């Protein structure tokens, strides 16, 4: 038996001298050296008692070593669970406990805070820093350079990615080898990636965009990546002349456009710019094309499915749309109440079906049944339509999800934290337009009778409970929240009221 995902992404590169990662210090890691490092890591994980199907929770900074942990998990049959590096120990505690992770890998600086988290979950805790050092790296240095790949099938689980609706706790989306590999196989062809490509990579590697899209495609194609730890305008402009392609969130593009050095000559050799994770303003499309002569390619994906649709490589890339369903993927617009398919041009909920669609939510059969139909169609929670040219347009989100700078923010989680603050009776959290981040978070607070809310105290309290990107950038006080006749908070009214909050930047 083989291991399809490992064989396709990593096994083919054993011993290869072809460049894989171009690093900020000027060094380059070959595909072969990367695979050898991953083998040491796989041996180390196995020595720690992890068996095929066990979960590894990883909250580490972006580095070649962090990426090699993903490869090691695939080779050893371990389920890879990457966590946002901004999560607090309280947040990590839920993910570790819910997933049943046997080992937690964290940054050395987070070790003290996560030691009790791992202990409570009965998990081992090891460290791995951005510099490649830590207790995990020390153990791996003593491990053999070869590891016998664990047999897996395309149906076996490869990763958990946690997501959520606007109510309840986060859900662990179970992704199989088939989910990840099929999507990479489609995208490498659809977006024309080859071994000659060098992808400019400044995305984080704890979610779908930076890991399962950008990285998997590059590995499958045998190409290279300029591997930056994060987005930095100076670093991006310095790296662009050595790249052929780039993937980013809208914030990347607006910040590049804000620099006069970013011009047509700088990107004359580039063949592809891809944007996703949040809507790209039509104005950004136009300004980018005017400045560079390139048309950004927008696509549509999500945690549970990876990529679903894409504007064409050849053909019209239409602003305000996310293109057509990718080959092998079905998409339909349905009535949220009845599930019946709607006519072209009508707005309804987006449902998708294909080999990219996840296996369900970990230990949440009721949530799985509510969102994943028996016929395989996944109810995305996004609202959209299919226009007269077959392009998909997303017009809203049924779950009030906020996407800020490419990160998903779930209002209910923020509201639960705000509601515990001194003097707060209740709260409502909304996303409003932001010129740089796409959307930003506003927290609307209602005081308890006779109480005065100290907004600075509220902000201080939630700092230790929520990652920075989730914390409201503005807090306001209202006597009461607007509600409909059924008592439901009318967030659309609040969004309209505060729509201009960040208009000036």
C-alpha cells in the first residue's frame, strides 16, 4: 500500500537538489533536504508515541521546520492540526482538548503558558522556534535521516482545521488525503503551475490558503517558494523580481499599491497574482490593473472545502465575482428554507459537492448532518448567485462571519468575552468596511441598569482572552440593541449605522 499524499507532494523529491525554499537570509533549502528533514521529524513524532490517526496540535511561527512538521505528519499518518499563532492559551486549550491531541508543539516563548494546557489534556508538550530550535528540534537531531513511510489511503484523515459558525464552539473540520490532494491536482493544472514557478509566499501556514493551497501546489509542481515569515512591504518589493507568481489576501494588494515602488516594471516578469480569503474591492482590481497591467485572479474557498471556484487563467477575470466552479466540483444556489435549487440570477445559499469537500466535523454528528447533506452537498453558509455568464457572485454571509485581513472572526465568540466585562449587560459584534483589512470589528455594548461602562477596562479585560485580530477596533455604547419582532438582534441595522466608522482608514 502507498501513501498517496506523501508520494505526490514529498516522496517524488527524495534526493532532489532542485530549490524549494528561498529564505530571507539568502539561503536555499532544496526539495531533497526538506524531505530529509521531514523524515527526521516523522521519526521523532513516532518516538513520542504518536501512531497513525493520532492528532498533533501545532502552534509555532512560520519557518521551514514548521512546514516540515506538516510533511512529517503526512509521512507518519498523523493528523496535522495547525493553530493560529495569535491564539491565547485559553483558546488553545479547547482545540487540544476537543481534538484529543497527544502532542502539542509550540513556540519556546509560549511554553510556560501552554504547559498547564497540555497537562490538563494529558498531552506531551515540545517546542519549536522560528529559528528552528527547541526541544523538538533537539530530539529530531538525534533521529535517523530515513523513515519508512506509513501506508495510507486517499480516504484516511490528513488534517483537522477548526472553524465555527456564529454560535457554539469551534468545529474541527476533518480533511482527508483525497480532499487535499484532489484540490492540488486540479489547481496545478487550472492555474498552470510548473517546476519553473517561484511563488512569493508571505501567507501564514496555519490555514488553508497558505498551507493547503500555496504549499501543496508548489510541492506537487516541483517548484520553489520565496518563503517570507510574514507580509512586509519592503521584503515583498525586494522579492518580487525573483518570483513568477504570488498568492495573497486583499490587504497584501492594497498595501503594495500604497507604495510608489510597486509599478509595472517591477512585476513585468510575473505571470499570476491570486487573491482570496476575503472579497477584493472592484476599485483595487482597477487600480492594480492600471498600475501593473496584470489582472488579479480571485477565487473562492473555505476551511471545509479548500478551493471551490476560480476566475479563469485565460479569459475574463471579472471583479466582484469568484469565477466558475473548478473542474470536478459542483456548485448550486438553493433556497435556505427548502433546499430547492434556485434559478440563475437568484440569490440563495451556496452549496458545493466534490472530492474537495471535508469528511465532517470531529465528534459533532449533529453539526455535520446540519451542514453536510446526505447526497454530499455542503451548505457553505455563504449567500450568492450565478450570473448569466456562469460566474459566481458572493453577496453576503448567512452566518455573520467577519473576515478581517484574511482572518475569520466569529462574532459570538467575541460577544461571549464582551458580555463578561464589568457593567456590560449584552453585546453585539459586527464587521464593517475597512479600507485596508476589508472588514474590521466593532463591538456594541449595552450597559447594565445604572452602570457606566469603562471602555478601556473592557478592552483590557478581553486582551488576555482573545487573539489580537479578534479584538474590536472600536467599542461603542448603546442604550439598547435594535431587534425585530421575534427579538433577534438586527445586525444589519448596526452595520448600516456604523458603516463609515473606518472610512478614513
